[in-house]
C-alpha cells in the first residue's frame, strides 16, 4: 500500500467523504497559488492535485485550458513546478500530487522526473493520456520510487477495461463523472450510481469522483458511493471572480 492510499484510508476513518482540490501551477501566479493552497488546507482538504501546465491539455475544459495557456505564456517551467511542489510538501501535512500530460514527463526524462518528484515529496501522479499498454517503464518507475500512479475510469470503460487499469493503478482510482472534459455540470442519477457500482467492483482502491463537482449538493450526491470528491474548475472560477480569499469559505462549506 502506497503512502497516498494509507493516508487517504486513515482520513476516511474520520470523514464520510474526502476532498481533493486542483490548481494549475503558475496561474495566475505562484504567489496566488500559495495563497490558494493555504486557504484550501485551512478549509480542510485531504489532498491537492497540482497541474503542471501543458499546451494541449486534452482532458480539460475551457477554464483549466485557459489557465494552462496563461501559465505557460507567463513562463512557467517544469523545474518551477517541482520546486513549488517541494515547498508545499514541506509546509503542509497532506499528500500533494502532480497532474500533467505524458509529453512533459517524456521530455523531462522519465527516471529524472520520478527522482525529482520523490525528492519534492510528491505522493502521486495523474497522467491521463498514458495508458498502461504504452507506459511500462513509467509504471515500473512509479513502483520503484513509491509514487502512486493514479488511473482513470470513465463511464465508457468496460468492466474488462477497468480490470486492466486496476492492475497498474495505485493510491486511488479517479472516476470521471461523465463523458467529455472538465468543468461542465454533471448529473448524479441512477445511471451514475450504476457506473460507480461497477467502479467499486473493479478495484479495492479508494474511489475519487471528479469532472463537474461544483457545490455541497454535488459532494452530498456522491457521499456513500465514492470516497473522495474532486473540485477543480470551480475553485479556479472562484479565484478569477472573487480572489484567493474566497476559496477557504467555499471549501469549508462543501461538507
């Protein structure tokens, strides 16, 4: 069991559902990132997913896409993100993950990336465009460096595909709430409940649900069905519209 999974299971002993938040590093600045993370931690989040910006974030909707583009335009580099990750891991006693796309890891160098992530205290990686069939070395290194590779189930995943993904996954499984990209409102009806039951049957890892989680009602809708709610685009919208100081009260009010 990885440190990430152990930490989440420990936190689940005292919470009906956990919260994971998402930020894009360097957007609108690393200074604001620090303020937002401080607010998130004070608000009670259980782990934070930090996105290393990429020019073509194919899983992300317009809010996160814009944040990626503006961060890159401001000059954000992978080394900046690693240094920031190390700073946050030392400052706060919750797991931090990196989310990015495989070209970033490939160009940086897979083993060097894992070495530097471990040195920075990163507990997990989410790389949505790397399937297990094309990532043999990536998943070998993840095990060697004790960094959990988080894989993704989708409503379109067959039971057989979920089984294959589970064989390479660790930490938790990220369950996409619906088809499409991040940021749009999701529905949590009978079809969703059936889907989550399939996810639960396919893995013994904790289940996180993301894509379209916007408010307390959404978090309540998945409580008892999943282990963690993922809030991404909504906090970015909040910072854009009201500033980082609005994040803490928002997080506190989610459960």
